[in-house]
């Protein structure tokens, strides 16, 4: 858990982070959204003490990070930036092994961890271990950067515009990879982005910043339905809002208990309500049976319930966290 308590950062007369307080729950994804100069990257860098606050404090699991030596703190926290920050004269394996070596891990453990992470990110160790960063595509460099950040098994991962340099198709795949990795490791992820769509797609909670101030901190569904300020409403936009709400809720989260009605369309529990709505309309059915990974039924969802969810305030109670349960 990361707690920001009345955090402020000033440079001379300029206040770039202005009395911000909120808490990031453990094992969740929080996106910090804002335009350039809103203070979002400064806020992120105060978590690993690359920037020192002027007042207030940051606590990790209740411990004030000001009491921890910076180099010790940074070895406990993964950190990636937009251009990945790979060392050009290191091979892929050497880049990934950077922090474990600093921590004094035995060579066999380091080698095993490098191979495990490269395999996890679909980079065959036999093919990629000895390559240099300039021999990789942008998407491959991004995966190596995240692998390096996760190599020492940190509880917290900080990411500053990690997908900004990727083209849209690669970016969407990289986002899916990140969601899967975060779910597998249970890492607390704090992500800076200027892209609200990216935040809605990835985050359990979103913090919107402007002029160093916190405009709103809420789950995506709540923010979509109840933007707290005109700026948040502008960032979210009004078009396609109902479908965006449906994309945040899985069938498993929305399923009503009990047997499905006769003729219900069977669909996987992991599908979003938006995907399910499309399937129902295409098949011209009025209900679906929710099927778990083990093939067992988990309840049912009606077409009427999906349409009600799109318009009703109960949608604000669900978010990407439900998709990972």
C-alpha cells in the first residue's frame, strides 16, 4: 500500500505538486493522468525518492520512506520510463540482471530469473539473451525494460509513460501483457499516462491531476459516470460512454446466481459485458449462460440486465479489478 499524505513539491515560487493525499491499495493498478506539467511524473518520482517532497510524506505499508536509505528503497521498487532506459552496452540478459546483481544474488539464481522473465514475456532466452538493445524492436525493448524492473521481485512497480513510444497495435498488446503480468505477480503498479483511454483500460483506480492538484481519485466506472470536475468530464468525453462502462465489467462479476433460462447463449465468464452484448444481439437471444474456465456454469445474465447496467449507477461499483478476480 502506498499512501500520499499532504504531499507538496515546490521549485522556488512554483508549486508542481500541491497538497495531494490518496492511498493506492496493495496489488492494484493505479493510473495517474494529466497533461504535461500537471505534476504527475513528479508525484511518481517521489515514491522512490528521485524527487524529495517540500512537505508531506509518502508511506509504503505504513513506513515513511524518508526513513529508508534511497539506494535501499530503489532496490525494492521497480521503475521504468518511456524510452525504457536500457543500458546500450549491456546484453538483454545483463540488463535484466542489473538489480539482482546489485543485491548479491548467486549467479545460478540470476540466470534462472532472467530465463523465467524472458520466457514470460515471450522472448526466447536462446534467441534474445545475448542481443543488445539496438537489435530489438520497440515492443521488445519495452518488454525487456519491464522484465528488468520485475527481476528483483519488487512489491511496487512505477511506470512513467511506458507505452508512449509504441504504435497503437503494439501498445494494446503491451497493455494486455502488463495486465497479465501484474495479475500473476500481484505487484502494486503505479502508472503515469496522459491517455485516459489507457488509464480506463488498465487501472483499478485513476488519479487525475491538473496544475499540481488532484482533481479526482476514483475507480474508472465511477469516474465515467460521475466526473468530479469539468476537467475530468472533458478528459473522459461523452461519446460511447455506455459502451465504455460495459467494457469494465466481466460476465463473472455481473452474473446472477441460479440456472440460466432455456436457450441461453453460453459464454466465457472472462468476457466483458460489452463483448457479451454484441454476441447476444448477433445471436438474437435475450439471455446468456456464464461458463467458468472449468466448464461449470456460474449463473446467467439477461439482455435487459446488460442494458440496465449501461445506464445505471451500479456500474460504478465495478472496474478492471473485477476482470482479474
